[in-house]
């Protein structure tokens, strides 16, 4: 695994995570996210994607989980023992699956609530920045967030993360439950933020088609282990990825695709 050098904003080296002192959720996971890079972690439900993100943001303890082996480095320093709030202050923003906005508050109030780690001057500037990217939110800024559409709530969840001025934005299934046009819009905005601001992005997805269109590199996780990693271009052309994640298969039902046995050549 790479040394935590100037080329990577994030490095996970051989991480194990255990829940309840007995259940091994991920085993020997190693991932690098370059500074200013965009990386995808792909896998089916239960593969270990969300657990990997929680090991980075420090949210495992709330679920009786813990990193039991390995090293986590962010921006050149070890973060394995830091509490979640210190990781946020260092520049790690984690958008959880399911959006989890404050439904009784307006988008404007949601953004303000996410800004407690920044000064008042930063709040105004950051709100303008978020509304610049997510113009739909500006139009709905005084409505109760519970009445926003699923896509607008996802935009708000990402906007709240941006209010913390992160160096690394981690997204857990941002396409979940959204129509394809909305998924394309959100991923286009994420790509725009990356290009304009150099914000590093780690996105976990079952929707490999959408994710591989915007990232430069991808990892595939199965049963808690990384089984493949390569450039997005090569992953897109890989016949196993095409069959089991991109849907490029004929005369095979979806259930079989999602519950296949990994081919041995993946491990060679």
C-alpha cells in the first residue's frame, strides 16, 4: 500500500472492521484517493461499502463497530483514533445513505445547521456556493425540507456536507431511489465541483454505470474484501464488470446477476 504521501488525500491500508466484537465486516481493505481525484467503491448490498466509509468518518462506534487492524491516513496524518468531529474539522464530509435531512427545517436552515464548525462569514459565502451549484435548492430554500423531492433532498444532503468546507466528500449511494435524469444531474454537479474546486470525492454505488462515468479509478468490494481495482476505463471494458455491474448481459435474470459467484480469475 502507498505511504501516506503528498499524492493521496486518503489512504486505507489493510483495514479490518468488526461489529459487536465477533462479526468481521471488512477484511484487509486498502484504498487510495488521490488529492483532487474521484474514486468509486462498487459492490452489491452487504458487500461492505458503507462500513468502509464509516471507518473513515469515525461513525462505527455508534453501531458497536471498530477498526481492529490496519491504518487510516488523511492529509498526511493518522486518523484512526480521532473522534468523528475532529475528522470533520480536518476536512472529511460523509453524506450518509438515505439523505437524512432535517425535514421540519427549510433548506436554508439545514445549511446553517451544518455550519457550526465554520465562522459566520463562512456560512454566508458557503450558502451562496451551494445555491450556485444546486439552483433547485435556492428556489425551494424557504420550503420545509420534508416536502422536497427525493432528488432535491439528495442535493440538500450534499449541500450540507459542502457547508463544512471539506477536502474529501464521501457519498453513500447518492443515486438510491432517484430517476435516471436526476442521477445524471447530481453526478454532473459533483463532477463540476471536483473540476472547479479540486475537491476529492469517494463515492460508493451499486449504480456502476453512473459512477464509472465520472470517476478516474474504481474498486470492487465483495464479502468485505477488495477483489478488483483499476482505472474507470478499464473497469468499464472488463467483461465481468460489464456482466455483473453494467448489465451488459443477455438472457439472464437480474436476480442471478446480483447473486453470482465470483469467478476465480478475479483473484489472480
